[in-house]
C-alpha cells in the first residue's frame, strides 16, 4: 500500500559460493585479462593465527584439500566471482525498477550493503574468516530522497551506524540503547568527519581501523596475546608488510591497543605476547 510506511529486507545469496551464474554474466569479463592479485602471498611477518586454509572453498570438487590454489583455477574462481557480482547487480536493478514502476522510488530509502568482504587470493586466502581489510571492509551504497547521488565518501562507517541513520532519515526516535552513530550528514557532506575509528572481530582476532592504520590483536580463550598486526594503509593499502614491531611505531601500537581494549570494555590491553 503506497500510503503506508514499509520496510523490506532483500537478501541476495550471490556472490557467495558456489560461483554459479548465467553464462551471459561470465561473458562480460575476459578470462585472459584476469590474474591473481598482486598481494597473493602471506604478508611479511604476519602471525600464523591471522591466516587460514580457506576451508569453505576446499569443500568443493576440484579444489585441492591443502596448499596453494593452482593459478588457472584461481583465475577461474575470480572470473566466477565477477560473474556472480554482475548477476546480483542485475537482480538489484529489478528491485529498483519495481520501486520506480510502483511510484515508490522518490520516497524510499535504499541501502545496499554486505555483512562481510571476500578474499580472492589476497594473502593466499579465499572466502572470508579473517581480520584483513579484504574481509572486514564492505560495500555500502545509500540512495535517499533529497540527497545527492553519485558521490563517494572516505569516512569510516560501521554497520551499527545503519540503524540510527535510517531512524534519523525517517524521523523515528532513537532508542537509548543504540551504540551506532548516524552518518546521514555524509550524504550531503561526504568529506565531513564521522568516526575516527571502526572496529571488527573474527574468531580470535579483534581489529581497529583508523584512516591510516589497521591494528589487530589475537588472543586465546584466557585472554593471552597470540599475535598482533599493524598495517599502514597510506603506504601499504594491500597489507603486505606487518610493521607492528617497528620501534618507531611502538607508541602508535600502544595507543591503538589501548583504544581497542577500551572499546571492548576493558581498562588496559595485555602486552605479553606468547611464543
């Protein structure tokens, strides 16, 4: 009913495994032009706990149970991922077309987002299941009535910010328990400041991302530190060299570790690293 408010959550399984899509979407990409990412090896000095065997992928036929993925197979997987992204893009287009056909497009907010990123051979990894940028960073596109379109923002945003953003955009009151922060201002002013850091977690790893750095620490069930990582995203956006032990960055590491610990609700971070 056009005159009644509505909320619609539309979930698309692709581009999740298996990479199956109609042939025409594969044909959009030239296989000969596809190659492995430049950072397809494990980062220098990365702790072993930060890596995994890409077990989700290994369950499929034709994929070796362990060891590196053969180059041609890796290229076919990347090709399949691209095809599935384009296939899903077409389905999203159908949803937007339906809103327009029903006359709802001019007063409906549309948010396109994902719950995680994806590794396509970066760091020797496939699928997700890690604290590297490739798994932690997600797409986020917002179309809202009266807001400018076709602009990008490099502001740091977290998924917990979506709820308060939609509340503010629709005039709904904000529940007191919310921890997120509305990013509605960014739709008008994409260069505005929003957050100075974003945090994430996978498995034993907790990670914090600022505009320059990503710092990650790994702990066992008793809280003992198993390993740490620091990457400079200005100088090393592909996260190829773990610089956490560089003496000149000790103060930066301590500051990020303390901040991450505080966000987790703890007073001080543990400093002793296991051997």
